[in-house]
């Protein structure tokens, strides 16, 4: 398996523009997570899906952020409009979760976003 | 509030020595704790998981301990190698909702 695949790896955009980040989880995994990582705050969970259904989006900073998972093999994180404070590395991770197991996370390589 | 602390200063050790990294937490009773490795420009990679009822877990040159009384986990790398140089992250489960709470990580440099 190729692992979790994210695109783009790097994105530089101007304030106010729409940004869409994409993720393909590992086949067979039923949970998908979007994280944001910064030096000051570390890894922060934005939202996670179980069986394509959003379970907890309490980490989404504000209404400018939205995430979708239309099927088991694809998810997007959208920021509209983007702001300089959104600059960070965004990670997608997937896992197989079943009752009683802890589901180690498999991360993608991340999308480094710079908003000017 | 829940808080996780890892050594904020980078750890520099000589090749062959044992590296020990610390993860302390407060105001929380996690059912398990995970350790991940992160290389520059890459995503975190899972290393080990230890449950609250386990005192110690080993995997090759890695050893993790979990002391729920001290609210601390120690992560050891024995016979360290330059290839072990990376940032190591600890993460605690946040209860029954699959969330993990992450430390900021400790940077380890193993000098040849």
C-alpha cells in the first residue's frame, strides 16, 4: 500500500484565496483525521470521520474551515477565505478503528500551507 | 485543563548511549499512551503504544514505561544510532471519542 497520500505537498497563496487540501487514506481504514501542526501549538485535531461520517469537528477553528469525505477513499479540507494565521502544515491520518482497539494513526506527508 | 509536557530542550547524546525522553501529563487519566517519531518535513510515524495497566513495553531497541501514579511515561532508545535523530512525540487518548492529545515533541540528536 502507498500509505496516506496528501496533495499538494506545498501551497503558497494570497490572503483571501480559497485553499483545498486533499487526502487519500489507506484502503480498508475506517477513520480519517485532519490535523494542523505549528511550532507553537504542535499537532491539533481539526476534525475526524468514522465510516465517512464526521464525528467531531470541534477543533475546526472557524466557519472558514470545512471538510468533506464523500467516499471511503477521499477527503478534502477547504479554507475559504484563507488568512496568514492559517499558515501551518496540515496532516491527514487514517486508522482502522474497532471496539477495543486503539487504532494507531498512519499519517501522510503533510501539506505545507503558506498564506501571504 | 489537560496538559502534556515533553522535554522542550533538544537532547544531544553520543552514539551507543541510551536516550531517555520524558512525557508528563496532568489533570488526566489516559487509558493508553502512544509514541511517534517525526523526521523533518515528514508525517509522524507510530512507534509504540502502552496501556494504563502495562508498566513497560519493548520493541527492539525501544522501551516505554508508563507510571500512572507519577503521571509520566519514559521512552528509551538503547544503543542509540545517528539514524535515531528525530523528534519524538507522545500522545494520550482523550477518553471515549478517539481524540489524542499531543505533546510538542522532543528533538533528539545522536552524534557519531
